[in-house]
């Protein structure tokens, strides 16, 4: 173990935090890892955390303990070691600030019921991901929950293509210097549950985007592509897409006026499946959602090869399962950089994925668009780009608390502001 050699090879102060994880270490069998997840508007942050949980379990045989503001979705996906974090005496607050949170035990339904302290002092804490709120990503923000937090035992994962990637330990996304996408091995769970040919739509509900406009553009394009081929067609979508009754009524009128379909049904509850004498029937179906993650993503395996999605993890799911599909994408204001890089790497025709006006689909578009999703997997797979660093972090975690030289090095770095000062102090410690 030669800390000084690794230290001399480091040219920036930020690089000093990586030095202990470049040493030769061996992961102990009883390593304790905590994952923190504070979901913010949508299911994507939950899926990000689930994927990291599964990576760590598969790669290191460690079952992490989860701390989250939304325990129920994780329980539904088979995770048992869970604590809730929330603002005391308040109901769930979307994107709550960590400084106001406390830790609670949860029951089998995911409901917090008693204030507790963490059962152990964790060797590593992974924030998966750091949420996109207005306050800056800082390791010290985790101290109200874990007072022993520092830059050596706590690691911030960004959402895909977050601003200022240098502020994160694992900046994920598409582009130079990023650690890629959380791609997984595809698992098909269960049988096909929709009889008719169907389209998959996954859109985020947010006042900053017009969900109805995006949905309408996609449906109009899909009508031109599939109405003749599939006279019976279903669209599987989240319930909130149907909340704009005026906008949906306008879309339905357009579909009928242009004779794409004779009937358009809106189905919101299981069992409500009207029969029609007409031959051409389109159905908007929200009764199937939400559902457990693995079951939901398996729906993509059987759907038609055009999907309307948003967020980070939906893109990754399509890359994992269905590389021959064409993606239409709801660009959120904070996701323009992801859309830009998605367009660039996949070779999107006329760069339609870069533009909010076109990314959801337009009728004038070709109905044979193809994206090179395989190129995304080849160039931006976290399992390749991120695993090497994660291996070092996990294998050397115990050195932080058990090796006297590493402990001294960490103390010096945490009390210094310049790389030269760290080198000088560590040499003095070694009596060089």
C-alpha cells in the first residue's frame, strides 16, 4: 500500500478523495452500505435506486439498507431492509430538503410509525440519485441523518446529464466524462396481458410541460402509421394523461374526423371493456397502471416498436430490452442536455429528439424512423464506465476506519484546502 505514490499521481484537490480507493483492498464480508433515495416528481428516481441496489447485490453480494421518502414502491419490488425518512409531523413532501428529515421504522405497507436511529454506522452511503432541487449537491447535507458523513464514505450519484457534473462523485448520463446509463439485463416477467396490438406511453405529470400536446402529437403520428394495419389498437398510459378532458376530447374528434378510428374508448377501471359493432376501435387504457416495476417494463417487450417516454430510466429500459424500437421523448426543461446527447449518439433523423416541438412526434415525420440504440449501450454503459470506480470504493471501504495510515490521510485531506498542503503534511506524518 503506497498512499504517497497515489497522492503524487493526483493533480487536483478533488482527486485526493479518490486516493484511498486506488489502493489494493479486499472487501470484507460484513460491509454495510446504505442507499438514500429522495424521489422528486416521478418514478425515475425510484428506478435509479432500484437498479443501483440490484447492481450492488449482484456484483458484491451485499444487500443494502434503504432510506427513502417513499418506502412503498421499494417494498412492492421485494426490498425488505427499509427505513423511511420524512419531515416530522407532516405528510409526504415532494423533493423535501434533507436537513428537515428524520428516520422512521416502517410497517409492511411502507408507512412510517416510529422515530429510530440507524441500526449501524454504515461503511458507505450512496445517494442514488441526488435529486434535482434548488439546493446544491453537497455531501454535508446528509449529516442530519448520518452525522459521520464525509467525502470519503458518502458518494453522490447524479441523475442523467445533471448540470455541473463535476459536483458529483458518479455523474451519470450520455456524454464525455460521464459514467453512462444504468443498463440492465432484461427480464420478462409473466405472460402478455393485452390481447390487442398496443402502444406504450409513459409521460411525467408536470405543470412546466404540456402533457396533452405531447400525447396528441404522438397519437396522431401513430394513427397514420398503424390505423390501417391494426383496426383494433390499445394505448397503455398513466391516468394523469387523461385528466385534460377538453384536450383529450379534441384529440378524439380529430381521430374520428380523419377516419382513423370509428370509436375511441377511455378505460380507467378494470372490467370496463365496452363492445362495439364498429370494426375500427382505439382504446386509451389507464386501468393497468401503476404496476410493479418488473411487470411494467415487461409490457414493453410485447408492445409495438414505437414508444413515447420521458425521464431517465424509461430510456434505459428501452435500450435494455428493445434496441430496434423508436423512441419519442417528452423533453422536460431540465432534460434538454440529455435529449441533445440522446439525439447525437443515436443518429436521430433530422435531430428530432433535440427539439421539444418535434420530440413527441409530428404527422409529417417518416413512419420508419430508426435510432441506433445499440450505440448507446456500447458507448455509455454504467456497468463498464462506472463499475471500476465502484469496485475500488467497495473493496477499500474498511481501510477508511481500520488502517491507521489511511485514517491519517483522510484527516489531513479533510482539514486542508490545497493539494500541496496535503502532500507536505502526509510526508511529515511519514517522517520523510
